[in-house]
C-alpha cells in the first residue's frame, strides 16, 4: 500500500494530511510596531552565518490571516481551517552582504499554521492573539481614520507576552514596512529522537510571489513585553519605539531556498 | 460598604464588573441565509403572545462583531474583550399587530457577550463560530466581488450545529435584510434557585439607535442543520433556501422596552 | 404555545435549556491556599449587611469539577458538558452573628457553570484555569505523597491573575478546610436594561446536602496575584500565607435561602 | 553566536525551545475501545513494510495525560504546559515477523504534545477531546465501580469525529490492553518546501521504559465515528465492538529506534 499525503498523517487517499503542498496563498491585516532594543540582544538571537544589523532595530507584528492552498480547496472553504492569528518579533541582519530579516519567536492559534510554519522553519508555538479589527460602520471598533487606535496582544500558557498599539496618523500609500519587505531567513530544525545530530538543520527562506499591500497607514505606537519562564522575548526589551503601521498584506509561498548552516547543532 | 458595578461582580471601585451599563455600540460583518421551514416548527418556538407569521420563514445569521461601551473605554481598547462571533436563528411573527422577529437559539464565543445577552433576553450558549472574512488583497480569502463564497459554521460541545454559505451575486445598496430590520422580542427569564416562580419572566426588546449598513451584497445561499442531544435547532429544518446576504452592520443599544408575559412559567 | 425549560433558551420540549433545575451534584478536586491580606481590603469587598471577620483572612481555591444534574442525564453523560475548572477567592465575615464566607471573584471555563453560577449569585467570568492532577503511576505528574507539588493558575483575557501551589506535607483526615466549610453568601444581581432598579438584587446562599471530603492533605503553600485593568483581585494582596490543602470534595445543591439587601443598588 | 535548544525556537539560553530533549515521562488515564473493522480498511492505512494483521482488529483510545521532562522542570511545574488530552485510533500488523501497532490518526489539545508527537512520527492534529474523569466522592461523575459509565469524544474544526464509552464490569488486575502493549511504529515525515524528496521519511518507534498500569477495569463498550471532509477515520468504521478498558498508564520515552522505508514518497 502506498499512503498518500504531502505531510502527516498520510492516508489512503491523502485527504487526511494536515498540510497540503504549496503554493499557499495568504491575505491578512498586519499591525506592526518598529522599535529599538539592545544591539547585543539582537545579535544573541541570530544564528551563526547571519551578521547583526548593529543598530538594535526590530519589529513586532500582529497578523489576522486568511489562508488558502492552491491544490486543496478545503482550506479556503472552511474558515476554521484557513483563518488564524499570529504575533511575532522580527530582527534584522545581513546574510551574504544582503539585508535580511529573522523571526526568533512567533505564536499562532491554529494547527495548520503551526505545522505549515515548522515546515518553513518558523519557530511557532501556540498562543492566544487578539487584534483590533477595522470596522466600516458604527462605533463598535476603530475605523481606518486618523486618530483611530488599533491594539494587539499575545499570551501563551495564560501569560501575557506582548501588548502593542498603533494610533493611525495618515495613509501611507507606497510605504512598504521593513518587517514585511525583507526576506526572512529561518532555521529548519528537526531533532532526532534516535539521538545524535538533528535530522534537518539548515537555513531556509520562502520563495514568495504576488506580494501586495493595501490601505497602508502609519502612526505612533506603543509596545511592551512581559516576562515568562518559557520565553526569552523579554530580552528584546523595547528601548525606543520608532513607529507603527497597519495595512492589508498578501502573498503566495511557492517554495523555499535553503543553505547549509556553518556550525553544528548544540545537541542535547 | 457600598459595592459598585452595574453587573456582577460588584467591587470596591466597580472596575471588576463584567458588563458595563448601556449604551453599547456594535459594529460587525453579518452573513445571513433566509429560508423556509415548517410553519408549525416556527409556531412551536414562539412564546404565547407572539403570533406566528404563518409562512415558515426564518433566517440564520453568522456575525463577526466588534463592540464597545460608551462608559467603559476598556471594551474597545482590548480586542479580546470587545470582539466576538455569534450565530443565531431568527423566526418571524406578530406582536400587537406589528411584524417582529424572535431569536429562539443563539451561540457566542465570549463571556461579555454571553452575560450582556442574558441581560437582554438573548438565550445565549457558548459555541465555536467560524466565518469567512473579506480580504482586500491576495487570494487567502474571498473578496467582496461577484462569485465570492462566504461560509460560516457553528458548533457547541464539539458538535457541528449549523453550516451555511452565501455566493455573492451583486451589491444591493439600500437592501435591508429582514433579519436585521425587525425588532427582536426576547424572553427575559431568571430562574429562582429558592424555588417557585422565576425572579424575572417577561418579554423585552432592545431600544436601538444609529442603525447602519455598509457593503450590502445579496447572493445564492446554502444552509444545513445537524442534530445534537442538547439542541432543538434541527426542528427548524430548512425546506427551501430563499436567499443570502452579506453586509457590514452597526447599531447602538441604549435600553429596553418590556411587556409582561401572558402565561405563567412552566416551572420545574 | 407554552415553551419549556427551567432556564433560557426555552424550547418546545425543554431539551435546549442551558441549565437544568436542581438538584445538581458536584465532585471535584480542590487545591486551596489560605492567606492573610489587609483587613480593609476584605471589608471593601463585602456588601452591606455582612460584617468583616476583621483579621484579613482569605483563601484562594482552584477546583477541577465533574458535575451532573439529577433531572438531566446528559450533563453526566457528556464530559464536555459537566466538567469544568474554576478558580476563586474567598473572604470571611459574619451575617446574623454567624461565620460565613463570601466569594467576591471567580473565573470558570464552561458556559453551563457560568450560567448556573449567575443563578446562584456567583459572580463568574470566563477564565483559563490549569491545575495539577494527581497521578496514580509514573512520573508525569505529582502523586498524593509527601513532598509532591500541586500548582494552579488562572488567567482571563490573556492575563495571568493568580498563581499558587501547595507542597503536600501530610494526610489530614478529618480536617475540613474553612473555605469549603462555611456557607457562602452571594449577591444575586440582575440589571434591568429598561432602566431603574435591578430586577433582582438580594443575598442568597445555596442549600447543600451530601457534603463529603476525601484524601485530604495539608501542606506549605505559595500564592501570587497579578494586576489586570479588568479586575480588583490584586487589592486582596497576600501578606502572609498560612497554609494549603488539597482534597476531593463533593456536595449536592438542592436550592437556596435568600435575604433582602439592606441598601439600594448604586445604579448606573 | 551559537543558539541553544533541542527544538525550535532556538534562543540564547535555550529557555524558549518548545520541546525539551528526552527522557519524557507520561502518566495518564486511558479509556479504550477494541473493535473490528474491515480488514481492507486496516490494510489501507498501513505503510509498505508493515503487514496487516488480517483480522480487522483495531482500538480507539482517549487519554488524559500529565507529562514531564527529565531535563526541564517547567513541564511538570506548570499544569498548562504538561497536561493534555488526546484521542487516537490504533490498528495492528506485523513488522519483521513481530506483532506491532500503528496509529494512523491522532488528535491532541496542546502544542507541546503536538510538536513532541511530530518528532516521534505521531501524525497529530489539533482537536477538542473530552473524557469522563473518575471521582472519589459524590455523584458529579463516575467512580471506579461496576456499572459506572466513562465516555469520551473528539472533535476537530467543530466537527465530532468519534464518540465512545465504556461501562465498567470488573477490575482486571494483570490485564494489559493490546493497544497499550504493542510497540507502535510511526512514519516520520518532514516535507521539503524547497521541493523534491522529503527531508525525513522513515519508520520509527519509541524506546520506552518504566511502563506501568494501575486500576485496570474492563467492560462493555460503544464506539461511533462521524465523517469529516478533512479526515479518513470513518473508513475504519466499527463493525463489531469487542470490549473496553479503563486504566491508569505510565511510561517514559528515552529515545527511538528507526528503519528506512522501502518505497519512496508519493511526492506532491
């Protein structure tokens, strides 16, 4: 019997697999806060091979996503399957002399996104994420207008990890937030329960097409991290908030580019 | 000591109360399916005093809400507090010779909405609700355009109760869905654990201001109910689907109008 | 048509009602921490009519419950329906010259318990509660043995509110923790959306039968509260921890005793 | 900089990693139902290299787990981290002439268990699982006694997938349920987003020590599966229920044994 499915669980027809093969399409609303932390704290979360930017710049982003899969109509058809929220921190560095981004920590509220993220090298954990949604009418939530406040927060294991907000100042057509613009290089790491070196341990970045933004606004921002015994996010303490943005964002992931890691795994 | 708070829990400063006093503001996205069920099934879910419409007409609505409270800035400031999703069925009847609506069953995913609903007479239970969200860019979800499919489903205690979808056909500016237009008369019922008649048992409808719609679309729809040992929704089995809509909707609840119930409570 | 059901939603057969009538049976595992806070902080959370104990004594309790209803077999049959976890703080006072308990704040993770609690006057809110479970074999969790550590925590809206633990010292057959022993007097409060005085506003306590304890252990304890803009729990700051307990506990609620409140409602 | 951590996310001190290295300790309560399905349906969920047992025998198991990690005290210290519930189906076959078990489908409610499972080859998805808990006193839930009914169910994406129950008949000291006794051979599968063959694709089984059972009871059982567009569990339709069990169970996972897979991956 040959079992079918791009991911586990493999099954007779492949219907049961959690993650369908790419291309994967993403459309979402992003709320981002750019900040400065200690340069040493940024350097400390980069793998060997990626050179820190040196200026301590970083971003924290909350996203409310709808996702679909080109070869699996079920992901778009069932909103419980394709929708999810996530929150992540991005730092900046250089690889092969080019500016790149790195996501040391990320939390998500959906198992498809969790497993799909691990395949990419996103170091996802489960979290509860709340993000203000733009409303078109009424006063139940903020509208896309000057002075409106959009807030986000993420918690995990019942502990608040990060809270932020952006007060919209003005539309910024053509502004492309750095956190969304630079290629993100991940570490793919699959430990071997049988012992020894990891089964997979390399650097990877997604190959992305059809990137688009909509309704970009910039504004003043706030951001705070809280400590947890399970996290090291708080080491990236915001020293200065340099700005915020809110926008619609979309892209398609069609594959990945990979590189070997210079150094070995620290092992068990 | 006089404890403060419009609702439980009362506390020294009133900060802890779950439900702030009205006015309450609501802004949301509604996905609705109009259908025909057995007229007898509609009559069976109406309290004495409300005369059935007689044609078996009903609607099922999924809503993705942002809410705020005029006297409590915290509800809007924290998206985990003010946002929620709900799903409900509406039937139609007459009270005092006027057309009215009635919501026999409703499920929601947020405790503020749960408690606030009970105060109004909404017969809320906890449920998990998923609703397609309109996207502005990309292919991760449906856009507001002809042919786009918006889906919703609700489950409770791990059982799917209702699933529906609307395929957008055309914008319908000026169309006001009946499920959103008619006053909804609820039963307020508070049982007395000390025995005897209920502490509260009357009819009530919300006093609503600032009603507004946006981005109204109509389309073809599908709807299915599934049985559960904890529910009687399936008795309102859709015999014919008469149409669907999707729109932004907003209003403010400022108070309530009440009437005594003709008949007594069936008791324990 | 006469609709059936002890609580909302009333329905043709009464099957849909969320809360069945009493008697209700409860069996659970309780983890409790006794502590001393400022006497003034205790006085501040008591309604007029209840005299504070004066010594600042209080308890924080985490409970892992299974519940059933004598007249509704479905509550026991479906573990998703009858099981829940809750966390609450208890303070002590005197009413009519007798020692009583009062629960100013409580969080729960199940809608049946939420609605059933409101009917009793428990000021419940939704929360996420985690509690160590005793294991019989292996090392995956603590056993009921000297030195074992049982922990609990509660969060709401993604914020940690309280964390505690008890390190078992010795079995304490015959020990009856004060937090479980004294009658708890609640405020029943149902605001009127139509304005004016509340529809219900009195004091009530449950009539309880078949109280039983099992496997009572006492030990050293720890407890910490964290602040939240939505809560006033942190005002009951633990100044001194006086002990901890862990036990099985069971009882049946068969009804309630009520008294009128001396003073009026603070209104809107 | 060398990042630390056995799994993602790697971090400066290794504190942030989701999965600590083995040994991992597990203590739980298992509720199992043995059944017969079509032999062809069993054969269809086995990978090449594993020969079906031929008799269509299978088991469905609900487990309420506490887990800890020998080198990470936080997993036991925080019940939100180490506790989880899962539900899975087991079929039986032969590998190298020895009787083995295979878990084609499994659902879990905790991200640590999810990620730890993928490392082992457990094909985990997120699910909501409810399982009756044995009580020591009172009537809120079943006790470990003849005639008591223990129920379990699992749902995913708001759809019920499986429901079962066991009515206890008699204690069965020394009885070792087949579903817990046989080595489980998994497929480890890590797709490569960069294209081509999977990064990992082999067979693996856990190396287990310190296996123990407690409070074993056998009884009559019921089991039903429901269809979902995301699952193939329903193809393993129970034709006959052959028995049920409930027990405490514990073991330690210290590593894994692996074998190469005979055939290639079906690819995208």
